[in-house]
């Protein structure tokens, strides 16, 4: 049983899971915030898509044999053409939009010549498998090759020199077009010498629209994600209720290693300073920001920012070098790990308040009931007992900015992994 707004999504999921004949019964949306009496009306009422009694459909679905129409159901078509017929630029641009192959900004049409030029940015074979992506954990992952990635890099307006970074993002296994009703976006942080060689921005305006590499690498990640994971169509393979403007270029920027008082992000995750890497984050949907770090009450200010995030979405502190140095001077945090430890210790909520958050009820409470730690321990504590909002390993610190002022933000997001770029040259 599902709500009516998810009809297309659940049918495609059933096909992807190898169950094209699975039957569904639908009730109205929404269910969140409804009274028990209202929900009972849904069950006792009619299916909004068929007009038939819900419980009658449930009984029939469980007891009647498949009809000829149901037997004729086919699996979701996962084929895409390698070439399209020659046409005018205007007609081809319209074709790409009609097939949902773009983000609806103007694209560079991926002609054979342009794709070949892009492939010059890597020594890898065009037919080499790069990785697999899927919009949700319940869908089958699609695999794709180097040429497919190059096509999307062309469409995004990227240059061949950027292709190794884009291939590393494609190989990360993390989609930039995740299908979640919470409308999450993704983030990519680049470290190492490649920042210099392709001219990325880690200073003034690094998170804005002021650098070709930052803008097009992130856009290419988004385009390849939606095209190479089976599409990203609102109401079908994308179900973000509100959408997220961050998704246009997936918050892609380089870390300001030169001005940071700490070792680079990729070094903290197992690589050497001389290696180039890109780190991927998902679930970007919340931001709290502040200016500087006051001498008297900075601890309270930081705790207020932490309380402003949903406890299901851990913080990545994205800070200008000015603020990073203030954390060293006023907080005594000689390493990012020391700051992350402090954040974990001071980001707390009363257990009763923590368990009352809707996302915690949806995703953490079942894990706690299954005995998963650390959450299982918190189920039995008194409601006024303070518990951590986040796991320690989910808190991160990144330095970026041009030191025009000490602004910084907490980005609610989930760290995925750090992927080396150098193997993709």
C-alpha cells in the first residue's frame, strides 16, 4: 500500500527490483500530521486513483490471479541511444529537454568531435566502466563508461583538463541527483595540486558562480548523475517535494589549503598532500551561518547553530580562514579533530526532544529498536537526559574563502568518501 503521489515511483521500483507484476493499492497523500480518525477514513474509503474501495482492492490483490493485462507488464526500459539523428541546434536542444537529458540550463551539444576532444583529458579507454549510480538505495544501480561521462562533461561546458576530477566524482558511487522527498543536494570538495592545474577557486566567491572549473565540474556531476542512473524526472525518479537550488552545481569548490591552519581535508582521510582528490557529501539541505567567533560567548553561539540543524543531518563546518584561525586562538583547537570532538560533546538534546524529531522517528528509531548503537542505549534513558545529536564520525571541518571577512556556516550534510583524482589521468 502506498500514497497516490508515489504511483509512478513505486511501479518503477517494482520493475527495477524484478517484480513487474507486484500489485499496489493507494490511499491519499498526506499521511503525516493526520489524526488516527482521518487515517482510518483513508482505509475505509476509496482508492483515489481507481475510485474503488481500498480494502476490497487489498483483498483482491492478495487472492485473485494475475489478469492478462498484468501478465503483459514489461520491465522499465533502461536503454538510451548512443547517437541521435542530425538536426538543427535548436531542434536538438529541444530534443534533449523533451527527453529530460538536461538540467534545463543551456547545454553544449555533445557532438562526436566535442566528445573526442573531451576524452583527450584522460588516458582511459572510452569503453572502460567507471562506476554505478542509482537515485535511491531501493533501485538497481546502472553502470556506465568513460565515454558516457565525457558526453555529460561536454554538455556541462567543462574542459578536457577537468575530466579526471569529473571521472573521480562519477566513480564515487554517490549520485548528485538523489531522490529523497527532503530535496537534498550534494557537495564536492577538491584538494591537492589539481586545484592549481585546472584553475579552481578556493578564495573569494569560491562557492559562487565566479569560476569556470568550479561551476562546470559540479554541473557535470549533476548531469551525469541524472542521465546515467536511469533519469531524474520529478514525480518519477526524483521525488524532492520542494527541490533544491544547490543541485545546479552541487556546491563544488576547492579547499583553501594555503591559508588553513590545519592539514587539508583529504590528508585527514588517508591521502598524501601531493595527491589530488575530491570528497563527496550528500544530504545537503540545511545551512546555519554566523560571523566570526566572539571572545566571551562563542561557545553558546556555536551550540545555538548546532541546535538549528536537524539531528538527522550532521554538520560540516565550512569556514573562512579567518574563522579557522579564531578557532585555534580562542578555542585552542590545534587540529580539526579537536574541534570536531568539542562539537560532538556539546551538540546535545534532551532524549525526549531528540526522539520526537520526525526524521529521527523515521530513520533512527527503527535502527535503535534493532539494537544498533549508539542509539539503542538512548531508548531507555529518562527524557531529560542529554544525548548527542550526531555521531562523532559524522562531523567535519572544511576551510574555504578569501578572507574578506570571518563568515562561516554549518552545512547539514553527510560525508560520503574521498576519491583520488590522479588515477583518472
